[in-house]
């Protein structure tokens, strides 16, 4: 690290008591809607578990305990071109740790990387080779978590975040080359780094491999691209396609088309905010309907409290609209578009219709028009695991990432 520009000391995370007191007051004053005929979840999040979770948020959950666990790591806050950036750091333990920046998605927080940070930074303590150590940098995306308030850059989107990250890693922290990894929106951020700054990266590892044009166009919120479901599609594939679209279409449409309107309600009501993101955590994770097989109540409320305490929900969802309003444009016309060596991890809960095995998932990707976008060097698929990959299958993610960078440092 470049000591000349690095902050002189970490700044531990601390949420003021007044913010927590206001949260408790709002939770107790919740005006609950009538719940009629939603036992099957057809209309969205079911109420009984939400009520149970809110009751625990009021009388059982201990943010200060979570804060203590978070502060076991170094935390810094820097200004990067007028963008407030918080990042967590775990120094590498090995002969020559490689700088690694991890980018989360929505509705993630930086803390969704908590399970992989230590094994990546100190592989020797986990029975792996110390020569594969990383110096791990885990920022909150601008407008997310503690990288708030985002007041000077209302146009922030994934490829602009990549510019902030590159300046953070090279300008602020002084690294000549670094590694990058990410999931969800963070995979797009990471892909853009691998596209524009391939010569300054050792490589990238991502949790999906979408085209960087994913949000471009008049219907950037439409997963189907405006195409109807074919009439001759077999019934089982049709059902899986409809279920997949139902899982993701709601938040994409709302966030791209009307984030400010949604933001008024979610910013004012912690229960409304929790309901909106809890539904994504439940349906996107490989929980099979039981969210606590993936996230404990404490886990859920730690992430939710970060969103609430930082007033981040509105600015986090606005990122989607900006991905569409300010579309991605290439920095070069070479192929593959993402020239940095790329590792990819696929998970079973996100298999497209017709794909039922890990082998089929890899083949499905290689046969798609997305494969040519990436200089892929390491592709792994699993029959299990959901959207929050480093949280749900951390051991597999760590192994995959190490394999991607092996021999490339």
C-alpha cells in the first residue's frame, strides 16, 4: 500500500445511538396492512415471518454486537473524486499478497463478503498455500452502506463505479496491478474493470457473466428483451421460465423505471424497506423457502440495519435506473470485450430453464453469445447455491477464485 496517500488510521464503524433509537421508534409505530389470502405468497412477501423478524429487530437484535464483529476488520473512509467511499480491509498474510477488490451487488452489503475475507487473506490458516494470499479490499458501492451520502454524483452506475474503484486501487492505495472479483451488479463493475483496465489487472472472477450491455436499450428492465414466451414451449420449461421472470422482473422494472417514487416509502419505513429486500433474499437464495437455512435473523438484520442506518436504500436502487439512462459504451473494439483473464462461478438456483446439471450450465454458457465477451479461463458450476454466492457457498467461491489467479500473479 502507498503510505503517502493512505489514511493514517482506520475509522471504525459506529452508528449513533440517536439513529438506532429512531429506528426502534419507527418499528414500534408500524402500520401493518391487512393480510388476506396470501398464504401461498402469490401476492408477494408473506406477513407472519416479517412480523416475527420485526419483533426480533425491536427486542432481540443487538446491532452493537454486529458492529463489534464488523470492526474486527480495518475500515477506512476516503473521498475519490467527490465520491464517498467506505472500504473494509483484511491485510494479506503471506510472502507477497496480491491486492484484491471485492464488489457486492443489490440488496447486498459489503458484509456479504464476510465469510470469504479471512480465507482469501490468510490461506495458510485454512490449510492452503500462503503464496496465494490476497490483501483484501471490500468497499461499499457508492450510494450503498457506508459509502454515503452520495450527493455530487446522481448519475452513478456500474461502469462509473468501476472508474471509482480503479482510482481507489491505483491512485489512493497505490497498487500498480490488482485483482478484482464481484457478484450481481458487482460482476458488471468487475467486468468493466476487466474490459477497460485489463493491462492493470491480474484477472477477474465473477459470479455471473452477463454482457456489459445488459441494461442498454428502451426496455433495459425486461429480462425477455420484449420477446413473448413461445406458444410451443413445453409446459415444464414454460413454468420455469415464468418462475424465473417472476423472481427478478419486479425489482428490475421498479428500480429502472421508478426508483425515486419507491424510495420515498422505503426511506421512511424500516419495515417497508425490510420487506422489499427480504423478499429478494428469500427468493434469490437457495433457501427453498426457509430463509434461515441461509441467513439467521441476526444476519438479515445486520444487512438491513446497514441499509437503514446509512439511508442507503434510495441511492442504492437508483443505480439501476442510471445503468439504463447512461448506457454502457465500449472503451475499445477488440474481442473478447473483457480481455482480463476471467473466472466464473455458476450456481444451481440460477439455472436457466432446461438446465438441470452443473455440466449443462457450463455448456449452456459456452453455447451462448455471452461466452465470446469474456477471456474465460476457469468456469465452474454447482448444482447448489444461490445468488449470494460468497455467503451461501463460501468454500467453493474461495477455491474457484484461487484457481482463477493461480499462476497469474
